């Protein structure tokens, strides 16, 4: 089969689910994973013949690897769960259904912390606490990009922490992982006088579930996405409580947030005596991040 024929097949099967640009992105990720072909390789030789099993000629065959993968994509399975990897802030990560797939917007949060941390130097090292770490994306990216950072990361899922630990090993960074439910467990296990606390916690109200793409709600861990309609800031209240105790004076707190709750979250932080509260938009112009300090 010509590689260009496979691209046409991807478009014909996935067009009901995705726009053309998204299908191309999925296709190029797939051929890199399956055939070790980069995007530029594809355009340099559109007639390149790809190796495939006999059953791959009929992509709908259950015995066909290409067919099995494409059938999963048609059902809405994210390509990252098929390749079992993704890239985040130039860091290679393993991903699976136990963890959320890191979003490009969250890379902007890492960049914000990196830039701001360079403006104030602490003696010896930074202590960073990443709450609700999932795949470990934020913690690992910060550990690799902030010099002399002592990084701690928590999650309430054993499977998520297993993945995060593996990702830390892959990227050769040392991170102190803790199994911890920030809504229930004692916070005495956290380090004191932390310089930076960061979190991208669950923040989507359950009422919005029906509006999300099925590749999210049918495959990614729902507990890492959704919060009760009646208490959408439940995780932010818990994290603010942790920051009041464990963040050093002058330390910074960073959140990724829901665009509809910026004002409410800012008011909550102000009521808890955090100062220098700043709202940040992502590259798409949507309210996305909040930072503040304990002063």
C-alpha cells in the first residue's frame, strides 16, 4: 500500500469526527509510531510503499493491525492512547487511560512558571509541589527546565503515579511522588516552606460533559476531569488551604482554571489573603491561568 493511500483512508474514515487538519495531525503521529516515518518523509516520497500484514489490505479485518488501530480511532480513541506516548514542553511522556493526555495550553503554564521563577532566586534550590500530577507532565517539565529544583508531585490514583514515576525515569529526573487525595488526606506529609505550588486539577462541571468530544469522555479518566456542578471550585479550595500552610511567605501559587470561574476563583484567593493575584489568558485568548503569592 502506498503511504498516500493510507492518508486518504484516514481522511475518509475519520472525517465525521475531526476536521481535516486534526486528521492529518493524527495520521502523521500514526505513521511516525507505526513506520518510523516523519512528516517530511511522507511529502518527499508520496509513493513510498509501507509494509503491512496480509490482513491489512482489508483494514476492517480484526486481524489487521492497521485496521484495529483505525477502528479504535473511528470510535474516538485518542491517537496518544494507541501510540502510548506524547510530547509535552519538549518532554517525551508515556500516556495511557489512567492519565489525562497533557494539553498544549498547559505547556503555557509551565512556561509562565519558568519565566517568573527566573525573576526571584532562592538560596540553593527551588522547592516545587505539583498537586494532581497525573502523567507527571508539569512536574517533569519543571524539573528539567528549572535549575536546582526539588520537585514533589501528588495524585490520588496509584495507576497515575505508576505512569508518572515511569515518565520521571524516562526523562532522568528525580521527583518525590506521593499518593495523596487532597480532598481527604492529611497534608502533614507535604514539605514546608515550598517556593512554588502548581496544580491543574479537575475543574469541568459535570453539566458540560455532554458538550465534550467523545474521545475525551469515553476514554480519559473522568475523575481527573469533572467536578460537581454545585461545587466547581472544590479542588481550588483544598489547594488554597494547602498553600496557606505549606507555601513559604513570598512563594507563588499557580492554577490552570476553567474560563467561566476566573472571577470566583480570584475572589476566593483574595478572601484567603493571597496577594498579587493575576489572571492570564492562553494563546487562544481564553482565560486559562491564575497566579498569586502568599505575602
